[in-house]
C-alpha cells in the first residue's frame, strides 16, 4: 500500500487533483502594445530592462522568473520592470516573441 492509498483510506471524501502542466501562453495576459527591451550600464555592468507591461503584477513576476530560469542569470523585479543581469536583449526578445508578445528594442 503506497502513500496515496493510505491517504484515500484516511480521507475518503477528498478528491485528488492530478498534476497538470499549465500552458505558459494561456496563464499570462498578452497585451497589444509592445514591451520595451532596453540595454543600460549601471556601475559599469551591463543590464537588460524589460518594461511596459500593462497586465497584473503577478503575471509580470511569473514572466520575470521564467526569463531568469531560461537564461540562467540573475535579475530582479522592481518598479514594474524586469531587470536582468547582462546584455541578453536578443535572447529575451526571442523568448517573449515565442510567448506571443510584441517586443520593441530600445537603444543600440
């Protein structure tokens, strides 16, 4: 008898929810206006800034986490903008376009 069977015996009325894989395109609100992807240097280090999202802050944070995970870089979410360490404009723009966003490259 495995753990799930033991739980079924203890809680017979409980309905088990199967782990479902969410589609990333469906759970983030897509907007008509393009996201701005900028390059800056702060304290001599390159950063990429993504801003211009009009949806919920929660969705933008999810998007920030996904970008940081895919690129394996550090970053943060501040003042309704995503800050990624390093110059990854091309890769970030490709990721966002694959998700269905329109992206505008700003600067350089």
